[in-house]
C-alpha cells in the first residue's frame, strides 16, 4: 500500500458501496487504503492510485484525484449515488 505523507481532504466525500455498510472516503489516506483493499491491478485502479500519489505530492491535484477515484468507483459500480448526492448537497 502506498504510504500517504501529506494527508489532505478530498474535494468531496465519496461513498463506496462494497458491503452491507458503505465505505466513506474523505481524504488521501482513506483513498489509498480503499484502493489497496478493493482495487485490482487494472488500468482503472492504477490510474486512481497514481492520482492519489500525485495529489499527495502536489495539493493542486487534489480535485483531479477526487474525480479519478470517483470515476473508478462509478465504473466498478461501487459509487453510492444516493449517499454521495446527499453529502455533497449539505457540504
């Protein structure tokens, strides 16, 4: 697992539905741990992992890392749309 050095918050919370309870991803550390546990070594998850690593080094890339992880979750069918839309509405 990639060790996050500068734990920054994501642009918005992401809710991933993988088990009975949703996983809440709020920062780079959560994103790296989630990718390590649930992401296989496909190009989709490698891209998300690379985005997290780059955002760890450069805070200007945090928005792009959030979008990349959200895209990976959406394509895998893990993004919980109801919870994600409620969280971003009341942010």
